[in-house]
C-alpha cells in the first residue's frame, strides 16, 4: 500500500510585464505566474503529480497559501484508492464545510482545489502511461459520468442525459483518436494581439500568424475606441478578409457600452467578442448577444464554476463556451462543463495563453473531440507563443494546429531549473532582476507527432 507523503508548493513568476506580453485593457502589466504544486508518494517509482493555478503576479501570495492549506486533505491517503475514484476524491475537497464557507465553489479556494485535482490527474495519467486526453477518452461512459458532480445541474443536465451524449459518441472514438494523432486539433493565436504592442509589432505578428497556418487571430480591445478601430483596420488589412479576427475586452465594459463599442467595430467583421462584460453578468451577456447578433459572444476564462456556465447556457448568453483548465475545480468540473456545452449544442473553444494553460487545456479539448462532442467544427484552442520552453512536455503547434501530446500525464510538469530560477522572490530572475540562461526550446519530434 502506497501513500501520499509530500505536498510541495512553489511561487513561480515570470517578468512578462517587461515586454508587455499578456497586456490587455484590464491587466496592463501582468507577470505570468503559477502557484505551483508537486505531490509525491512513497511508491519508489519517481512519479509525481504536478498542478498549478494561474495568476498574473501578486495573486500568487494568496493562491500558494490556499493550495498549501489543502495538504492535510492529501497527505497520508492511499494512492490507489484516491486515484481510482477521482469523482469521490474531487467531491471530498469541494464538500469540506470549512472550505465551502469561503465559496462555495468559487474564488481562490476553488482554484486551489483545481490545482490539487489536476495534480492528482497528472499522477494518475503518468501511472497509466497515457496522456490525460487519451486516459479520459478510453473510459466508459459510466466511468466518465461518475466523475461529475450533478448537484445544481439536473434542471439542465441529468446523469442519464450525460450518458446519452457519451454513448452517442462511442462508435467513432477510435477513428477520431487516430485522426487527432495524425492531424492534430485546430488552434488560433493571440500572440499578435496584446494591447501594449505597437502597431508595427501587431501587424508583423498577424502576418506571421497567417504564414504559420493560423486561420484565426485575436486582438485585445477595450482601452480606447479610436485606437481599437485603428488596430482592427490594420489587422484586417494585414490578414485579409478570410482570416477570422476575434476580439477580447477582458470584462472592460458595462452592458450598454459593450453594445455600442462592438457595433463600432462591426465593419471589420469580428468573429467573436470575448468577455464583453463581467463574467458573472449572465443576463447582461444575453442582452449583448441579442443586440450585436450575428457577431458571436464568447466567455468562460473567468466563469467560476459549472453552475454559472449552466445558467449562461440556459439564458442564451453565449455562442462560444471557453473553458479554462485552472479556473474551476479541475478536470472533473471541466468534464461537467463540456457535457453541458454538448447538451446545449454550443461549441467549446478553450481559453489558454498564460503560463502552462495551453499545456493543460489541449487535453480537455481533445478529450471532448474524441469522447464527448465528437467534432472539432467551429472550434479551436487558443495558443500564445510564450513560456512553453519551461515545461518538460511543452505544446507543439504546427501548421496552425495543436499536435496531440503523447507523453504520459497532464503536461503540467515544469523543468526543475525553471522552478529554481523563477522562484519568487529568491530565484535568479527576481533576486538579480536578470534573465538566466533560458531552458532549451523543444521542437516537434516526428516520432511523437507523426503528422508533422
């Protein structure tokens, strides 16, 4: 019998504010950061579970503390029992009455639970010798449904309805898995779109994105309408009429302001408008969607739990669901959100970017393709070309598509040197405010990614 014997947290921060990577109307100077966790066992096999919550700097102060507070829920537990029933394990965190008082199921503690749950899934996938997307996709419909907490959902999605969705997708699983490994999954890129970039840099990166095979880019908006009109015109001229341009307001607007601002940008054919107002504004999103149609409305990066997603879908607030691997309570809750989206027939285009978010969320989108929705139509995973070199199994994007990861685990493990160099405040980057020698960039391996 093996047990969990270590629970190590790390405050890891990257000085992205120096180059304005990640800058938008609400977050002008982010330092992409990970409140990072490593869970160890006494198995002797050297395998550990890695997970994290994403912040943009000082949020790590409270997020690391919140993750550390969960150590007692893990240490000493039997490894096999805990990992075998991840549905029960995830609910054991959420149902802690002391923690629910802080939420329930929202905010810093819920994100901390997500980091722990994701670390446990990383370990389970490593022990199975499979990438997480493949591990989940090999489960039976009943096993997948057992992961979901249906409390608060049954007026929109019952266990039986979820089983029907999964069973309808079962006949094509093998063929879709083969297609995914061979051809990958569609991506779009936000790399050109950070609000702090000059016009020249934005145009250059937009043109490079098209040359790299991306069929969609995304621009940040919401700082100044005149500037947004100018940037949208330049971007449209740079990429031409056939490339989709999504825009992202990062919660900047009130409802009426959103409608007027989006209307002013409509001549440049925005594919969707992301987070036009508060992520809790269920009815406001519905109003905006109705008034700006046929321009699509997308939200999810900051939606705090499955219940809010359910209500947004019920209210007709969204054209695109954007799950985030590190915002809600981990893999289990994201499985519930994928099933809700499938039940309402709404496409899922995951939020990524940040540090490590691309690495994680690719697994959830690929699981959705193979085992839930059964389609990648009108779907794409966000991609940002920052910080991937710090991961043991970084994402690989080629010809505008995510290559299916084949390494065992959830792709969450950072390099040991990164944990040392970027530790805050004592790591080399922060202690001396200078860049250490960067970790090596890993390119596509033709054996691991046969289509590329």
